[in-house]
C-alpha cells in the first residue's frame, strides 16, 4: 500500500506565547519546535505498522520552509521511507496548505492519507477535511483504532460521548486521535539512516488566500486564586452560587 | 442568507444545534438578512429550531448515517440554492469533519471554533482561541462566502420565536462510501464536550475504589465526571473521561479538579473553563495558578464536606 502522512511543525506545549510586528505575527524567537504530536505519535506510527504488516511505502509531506527539515528528518528517523516538503513561506493559511498537499497526494495516488486530528498550535482541525474534499475521498476523523483486511478498513472514531465504528474502502483519508497507535522513539540506527533518505523539495502551486490573521492577543489575565478554608465548604458553595453564578 | 447546519446524533438535536442557530440568528441580524436551518437525515422535532430564530427549517432525507462527503455535498448544494453568504455549524466532531469540505465546495474561507459574532466594520473578522487557549486570533475572511464552526458553551441558546414548519430541502443526496456499523454512546449523562458542570479527579485519589465521593459530588451537581491522563492510562477510569491535550478539550462553566496537579498538558484541555475550583493537598500544585477558587487540604476530608454543603444548598434552593 502507498501511504501518505501529513506532518506539521508546532511550537512545543510549554512555549511562552508572544507576538511580533504590532501583534500581527506569532513571535518565533527562541521557540522550540516539535512534530505535531497527533501526526507523530498516532498517524505516522499507525502508517508504519500497516507497512510492516502488509508491505508498501510510507511517505511524509510537510508544507513549509527549510526550517522544518529537522522535524521532517525525525519522521524519517522513526521509519518513513521518504519525505516531501512543499517549499512554502511561514504563516500560510490552512487552505493554502491543504491545496499543496492535495496536489502532491493526487500525483502520488496514495491508498490512505493520514492526518493528526488537529495541530496543537492553531487547533483548527480543517486540513484533513479540505484535502479529502479536494481528492474526492471519504474522510474518517478522530480515529482511535483502524484494522485493514484487503482494501477495506474498519475504523473506530470518537464522537460526542461515545464511539462510532465504520467501514470504508481505500482510497480514503483519516485523522488520528489518541489510541490509534503508540508513540515510537527513534533509535540511533534510524537517526543515521534518516540522513540518507530522500527529502524532496517541491515548489508550491499558486493559491489565493481566503483567510488572513488581522491580529493576535493574549487572553485576559486570570485573577489570583481565591483560597478558601478547607473546613468551610459552605463558603465555597456560596461563592459558586452568588459570585461565580455557576450553580 | 445565513445557513446553519445542525448536527443531530441518533436523530436528536442537541444544545450545540440550538447554540449554532442562536449564533446564526444574531449574525443574520447584524448582516441584515435571515437564517435558514438545515437538518440531514431523520430528525425528531426539527421545527423547534424556529424558536431560536430560524425563519425556515429544511430537512434533507436519505442520509441516515454520517458521512462527511455526503453531508458536505448536501450543505453546499443547499447553500447555493438559497444564496447563503455565511454557513454556520457547531464545532463538534461532526462540524469539524465538515467545515473544510464545505469550504472547499463553496470556495469559501473557513474559521473553526469561532467565539465572537462577525465584526464587519473592517472586513469580516471573527475571534478564535489558539495555542490551547493561550492566545486569541482575529481572523479576517476575505472570500465572498464564509464558513464558520461555533465554539461550544459560548453562545447560550436564546428563544426568540416559535416552531416553524419543516420543508424538504429538495436536493439530491449522493450515495455514501462510508458504512456505519455501530454507534455506541454513554447514556444518562451529558457528554463532556457539551457539559456545563464537570467534576474531575486524578492520581490523588490513590485507588479506583475511592471514586464514590467523586460520583456523589457529580450526582449532587448534575455534573459529568472526567479524569486526568495518568488515571485513564492505568485503567482506573474509562478512556473517554480523559480531559487534556490528548484527550477531550472542554469549556464548561464549572470545572472542579480534585487531586490533579495541573500539568501543562492537562491545563491545555481545561483552561477555557469559565470557573475552575482546585482541591489539592499540595499548596505548590501548579493547578492553583489557573484556579479561581483553591482549597488546600486532604481531598478525602474536603470532598465529603463539599458533598454535605452542596446537599444542604440544594435542599434550601
């Protein structure tokens, strides 16, 4: 099977958020970047497991600048066979990224296109659905389990307060949630081999942007914690009722 | 026109549907137009959407189970048919699976998890939380058509009218390529993403057998129970209760965290709660920095005391 895994670069969870250029850009100074956990831990690893079980190839795709190559090499170190980077500026929109991925996915005729359920920076959860529509593929989101027999996949997906089990034939697109696979740590051999694996840089296609960032802001400062005597729970209930007005 | 798609799991409209119609109604008023609600499949009592401001309710029959491709095709056809410039949907698992597809079909700009009405004083600007609530972005949508999914628990449903008749949407429903085999949902409790009150516990509970006081507290409040990642990982609590970055992200009115230290990954999933209460015996627990109300004490003494206090309060009110 030909498997494509879309991998994104995101700031580490512990990043302190600040802005530049009059609050119109995210300040990347000193930011530690990682591969988006949903892409790395679940989507990429499930694709590798499938390849190990049934044969085939795993290709990763990223849309961004050469600054992303470290994250892309990590994907190769974990076990992807080759990588595509569509050479694009920072801060392009979800639609722009989706269009680039769709172009490459179409050209490669993949059986399954994997995404993480969302990135942990912009939390948009849009690109998988966009690419699926551009490729006219079924899209199964929030997948927590996937088994394949022949060309048919049986997939469990998270829905509000429960699970849904669906069946779908290849080709299809899928977004990965916790449970789809277990995180893999790259070993030294993988890291060495990754240096020799192909990372193909491809120019982007033209896309007209539909959404732009007007400005960023920090959320309002949280006021200090109001400590309540552990003996006096009547006081807490009173405050939740009359001050916070939540009960 | 503003078109609101309302998801209807197992044929039932839920609060997220009423919130989306309320948002659509307010946006339509600001834009000087009207709102049409769309339901897909067999839906009980869809006319009730009129109460939240839908001037018209349409139903597309023939797509009983969820397939994002089929639903997106229907929504886009209806949007074109009624000349909708804005399409609104809930930001739930259904809406998030559809938003991008509908945007591509309509050649529209899309923003998910919107938390404000559009500001049209300079373009079409909506706000959204990013970085798990650590920042807010103002997005400007430049395209003629816009597609928005609306953050849950942000626009409380408001009744502004009465039921309306449900008309057939009159569009073809394409064949589905996704075969739904089984749907299982927890009955009797409000699912976490929709819950207004959440009681959550972590490793401080020491043993899964100690959860009785948590269930009792949730029972008194009518709250949904949740847990931290470590206790879900060791199997003390079911996986679907795990809130945090890799679990469910929630934004209830009240989040009570009991015996949870407040690791940054946990906070990322809960820090958009309106009021946070933290009960922990460690005064240095990082969670207190994110708390509105903090109680430093042994949870095995504090929680039973809180249960008594709430029982007393409920009896008096």
